[in-house]
C-alpha cells in the first residue's frame, strides 16, 4: 500500500514537471517568433523623411471594414461629437508644467539641432529669407491671381506635418497652389520633408526671432526677466527687466506662450507686404497650421465660397473651412454654408481672406499688438469688436473641410492625448463623407447671433511692453 502511494506521488510530480517544461518551451518559441517578426518589420527605425507613406500617415489612409450588421455605431458623417476634435479650450495661460504630447521634440530633431551652432542657424535663416526660393516653379508656375496661396505655420511637430502634407497631396487642384511654410524652428528633417513635396510650388520662410535663436535674450527669457508668479512689489525690489509690466492677471511673460502670436503676425505681414512672390498678389490666402488635415475637395469648396462671396455676399470678410461644431451631418450639410459674425473660438481654423480684408486688420495693428492676450485669434476678435467700422463677417462651411488633429496643444486639453485616436476619427469622417464631396454649388444662408458677442476677459500673457513693440515693428518693417 505504501509502495502504491509512493508511485502515485512520483507520477504526479513527474507529470507536473513535464507540463511546466512544455509551457516554458512554448513561451520561448513565441518570444523568438515575436522577436523575429520585429526584426523583419522594424517600427522604430529611422524614417525616410522624403517618404510620406510612413506608419503615421497609414493611419489616415486605411479604413477598417465595418460590419453591415452593426447598427449601434452611428455613421461618422452624421455623428454628434461629445466635443470638438481639438478638445476643450483652456482659458487664461496654460500650465507650463503640464506634459503635452505635442510639446516634445523628437530625439532625432534634438540631435540634429545640436550639431548646428547658433551662428550657423542664424546665417541659414537669413539666407533662406533673402533668397525666397520657390521650388517646383518650373513645373507648376507661374503664380497668378487665380492661384490660391496656402500659408502653413510650422513649429516642430513633424508627425503632424506629415499628416497635413499627405492630405494636401490628395487634394484636387493642389498643383494650382503655392504652399508657403513659415517655420519658427530650423530643423533639417522638417526642411527635407517640405523639400520632398513634388505636387505643388513651395516656399519656406523662417521667423527670425524664435526661441531657438533667442534662448537667453528677448523675445526668449533671460536671467534678468521677472519670475512668472512674482508680485509686482517683489519684482520692483528685484529690479528685474519687466517689473513694471505684469499682465492683467498679475503674471509676468512666459516666452513659450508669446511666440505663436508674434509668429502669426510676422508671417501675415511677410506674405502680404514683403515676399516677392506675393506682395502684389490679390487672390486668396488660406491660413493653416501644422496639425491640420484637409479633405480632398477643400480647394473646390473654397473656390465655390469665393464665387458666392463675389457674386452675392460682398460683406463677407473671412471664409472658414474648419468648424468646432458639436454636430456634423455631411448628408444634410455637405453643401451648406452659413454667414454670421466672426467669432475667434468658432471660426479660426482654415481661414481664407484677401488683401482687402488684411488691410482692415493691419489698420488696427496697434490695438492687436497691445491687447493683453497671447492668442492671435482672441486679439483679432478684440480688434473686430473695438476697432473696425464693421465687425468681421465670416462664411463658414457647415460640413468642415479642414480638421484639427493636434490632440493636446496649448489651447486644448484631453485626458487621452493620443494623436492616433483623433487621426482615426478624422479618417472615418472623411471616408464616410466622400459621397457628399465636390458639390456643384453651395446653399448659403445668413444667421444672426442669438446673443451679442462679448469677448471674455483676456487671457493675459501679453503685458510686457517689449512684446508690444516687437509686434509693432513687424508691421512697420514690412510696410516700408
């Protein structure tokens, strides 16, 4: 009996040991297969910057097939968004300590930038701004007043810029445009990406007073600047440079938040008043940003809007291709446009206007440059309400043709900062809406605001008189 028990015990132990070995062998085999697959399909290697078909852009190209039996998921072309694609806007100054996906410059850019001295970068900026080389001019030129000039403001988020360039390459009529990329960072990877464009004319300009070239002096931050949260009395006792100029919230300037408004104003003045290719141009200028994405018919719709403005609605100042509507229904609104008063928080994306409208804006440059708000669009709203003879009017397309895919930027916040999620959402919207693209005409209606627009308290961040003067100088220098 004892012998039988011992035999059973030995059998149990041996069986357990054998099972343990089999499980481990299987696990090792799977790990080897996964490792082999990673070696055959590396995802983290160096990307070919001239190749637009990267893993990032594939997200915007491939659409998963939806089951015809799935009735619970609404059609993205008729969906109601919980919020805008760009997320919730933050009032006042953002938290400078908050971590944001899009504020991180990738390591390859950092390494490349470190290889150039400040002197080298300044020389390259000066040379490029003086040369104003138009690439692909022999293929798609010359520029006429029927050309659409697309001005893209670029910082350092190359993966978003790849998305934008890919979407532009798919747009009908893109070969009849001039793409102007306005940079505030000199980076060869970004430059090579732009130079790789072969579907339209391109021109690069570089904001010459960036944080990259002025890290430790104005308009960057220097040791003599006042701490952001210092009380004015304390700042005066410290004798810091800007002690007398806190903003309306009692804070002192932060360079990283002032740059965007400076860049926007400098860029606009350059394209309207200084660049050889555009200083006498009387056609449409469309303003985009690096984290925008366009539909394939955006130029077609923009031309229809421009025709409607010329034919029937001369009072319109701005054409807006992007919206922050919580509801979008391309079946009903794919060819609908609405005229209303321009509101910065609603109509600042995909804005297009001509020199006529720009002259109205630039005539109020002093108010724009001195208004205590670090946002260019809120400043323009203040100008519209307090300087212009008539408030800015906008024609807005209800079915958006420009989308914002920069998930967590300076003005927006979300708990999930996943750029792929927003890209996926935009891709589904565009795919489902294609049936309603390229309308033959637009149906335009007028809408009056239910409440008189009243600009909220300014966000601040723009109380420093040095910012006022620099902004003003951009206007003067381009009008000489």
